[in-house]
C-alpha cells in the first residue's frame, strides 16, 4: 500500500556517511523484503515499498517518526511489548551484534502479523554505529489461508466480511475430520471462541467499527495458525478452530498464543484505539462424536471461560469426566 508522496530526504541525510545515498536508497527500495533504517534515536529514516505492503503504513506516514511511536509496536508470542527494554534494534545499536528473532508487528488495520526479523548495525566510515537496519518478512500461514479461501469462494464457503471460511465450510470439514478420527485415530482439537463484550463495541462505537474489529480478530487468528489448522467464523462474533494437535496441553499453548495476540491488537480510531479480548473453550474430538456433540462440548467450555471472568481458556470442567 502506498499513499501520498514517499519521504526520501531524511534518508539522504542519514546515508551521506555511507557514501552514494541515492544508490543505496534505490537498491533497498527495490527489494522484495521489507527493510527500514533507523538512526541512534530510533527515528525511521527510510521505509521501503515492501514495508508499506506488509504493514499498511506508507513511507510518508512513518519516516521521521521513532519506530515505537504507535507504529509497529512489536510484541512477542505472549503479547508482551518489545519496544521498551526488549527492542532488538536498541540492543544491536548498543553492542553492534546482529540479531535474528521472531516478533509480531502491528498492522495499520489493527491485527498482528508474525514476522521473521533480522537486525544489523549501520556503521560510518570510522566504524562507529550510527543506526541500524531491520529486515522482516511475513512468517504467517495467512498466505496458505488466502489460497484456500480463493479455492473455496466458488463453493460459497467463505464469510464475506472476514474473508475466512464460514459455518458451512466448518460443517463439511469437521465431518471429514471426525470420520478420519474414527478410521485412523487422527486426533485434533475443536476450540470455540468469541469476543468478550462485543455488544458493547457495537453499542459504543457503531456497527462499522464492530465489523472492523471482527476483521481484525479474524485476520490475527488466521495469520497465526499453522497451515494444517483452520479457523472459521461460526456466526456473529463466534469463531471455531480446528487444531491439528492431539493433547489438551498442546491446545492450551496454541489458544493461549492466539488469546494474547488478539489482546495485543488494536484498531485505530480518532477517539482512541479499540482493543478486545477473547474467551476460548477447547476440547479433543472423541471417537463417536458428531459435529453437534463436539461443538456443544466446546461451547460449554467457552461459557465456563465467560463465567470465570473472560479473556481465558477452559479445556475441562471441574466435574467433567476424564
């Protein structure tokens, strides 16, 4: 995405120390990998076109701003902010050591995107560190999800608002997975999830914002699953996930990551960002389950999470049979 006039002047001033700033700028701008440069104060001096495509922010919107000023707002898989105290850019500028890590950046539309990040120091001709260059690439399963969505569009199995598979697709896929479980013992988890206090979002901010929140949540969920996993919109603010895991403990780990990343996402609005949380109920599918029985069990666990205070995961009721 590119909007407005691309900002170039600060990079020219910053890159003079490197020699031939125009050459470096053109090379970096033509890369397919997202690249941006910061100076010692972490002020963004250059933002290439791949950054615009991956983050939704144009160069004109970010160049001249410090990277932690409500732009990328990297978090780890638990939703913990990295921009203060844990920033790989800061550490690399401090010790001159290149770094590689996985983080979750904030997209302009609010959702979280997992990216592989590489950070290297930028030095002047005397060897002094004058900034850092960060590269990042999409590390989500969203591309695979989008390919699957395109194939399903002809079968009317895609939710038009969120662009993820719909309830009809869930019924078809879940029936097949249950049959595989009976024939071959292929285990999987069914997780029911919904957005906490979603009605308040609609009542306070209007249905247009509510729809944007649904898209933000759906994109965060879809981007952070493995290609073998599936998220569907069941209806309203409810989502059902089919997870390729055989143990409740493993489903806890997956659902907890998704819960944290949704909580760390935010939708920008003139009157302030809108944030939401989600509650989950997750259960292993069992031999002999029907589509209705496994969904009912997951739904019961979801409402146990609601009764326990929301923004949490429940995988077994206290009085449930082992």
